[in-house]
């Protein structure tokens, strides 16, 4: 069955591990609130303004946080191609990928071990893909480098009808779930716009889903 698409090695220093583990007992919603607080951003080493950050280190923080939040039943694989330095908004990038990870975990609810794959790589967008940048499309060309960050789960997948609505504000694909009011992925798309990027989801029933964020390596 063809996958449906909707488009609208790391070493951690001990002091960094302690910082991350210090927030690992908080809930996802509390973490999001903390990311809005300057002191919390500093504690995580996240800068709310455009700055240069190491993508591998940022994804490593998320890997460590995830594995310590759900200690016994989650396996997070991380692949980051090369030494990728990004000049963009670090805190929104972290919050957005974390949203993808929590959705991947929820999508794997029936699995004894939740396997989540996180990857980052540098790519170039085609002319058609640049149109996904909306009002920011005129700022970039096919020569500009972009970063693609993907989070893949191995859950049941998303039906085509639901996939088309996945980024609508107030919509959730989870039956009977009113805990988040369906705002998570809608906010994720808005956050992607703030980093001059866009989000995309590919899904295949019985195989799982992949959520990807595309953002310029250097925000203009």
C-alpha cells in the first residue's frame, strides 16, 4: 500500500545530562510552559532568538529527555548526518520536535516497546517545495540549504481522511481523546512558520507515520 502524504554518534557531557534530567520529571504541558520562560530556556541551553546551534546536540537533548521520561518502554534511535550547525530559532525547534515525539509515543500505544526514530539532515528544496514556505517563499532559492528533522513511529498509521485534516486547529485523530483539544499539531505548523519552515506527514496504515519539519539552515 502506497504511503499517504500531507504537506501544509553523539556524546553528552555530564553537566548537560544533569540539566536535562532535572526537567525529565515534568509533564509535556509543563515543559512547553517552561520553554516560554527565559530561565528555563537558559537551564536547557536554548536560545529564544536567532542563533547558531548544533542540530545533533539539540536532537541528543530530546533523545535523552524522552528515554528518561518513559524509562522502561521506549527506544529512541537518533541519526544526524554530519556536523550540522543551524542559524535559526532554537527554542521553537526543540518544542516542535518534542511535539512530534509525544505524538509518536501516543501512536505506539499498543506496542510493548515504543520505537521512535529521530533523524536530521541537510537538503535542498525543489522549486515546488519552496512554495510550502508560504509568505517566506520569496526569501529562499533552490541553492539555499535546508534542514529536515523527521520523527518516525511504528504505530497503526493514519487514515487518509484524517491525514488531510491533521493540522487543523481543534482536530485530533485520536478517538475519545480530548486531553489536548487537538491543538498540538496545529501549533506545530504555526511554530514551523516562525522558523521560516513547514511541516509534512507521511503515513501508511499498519506501518506507522513520519512527521517532518523543514527549516532553512540559515534563517533570513
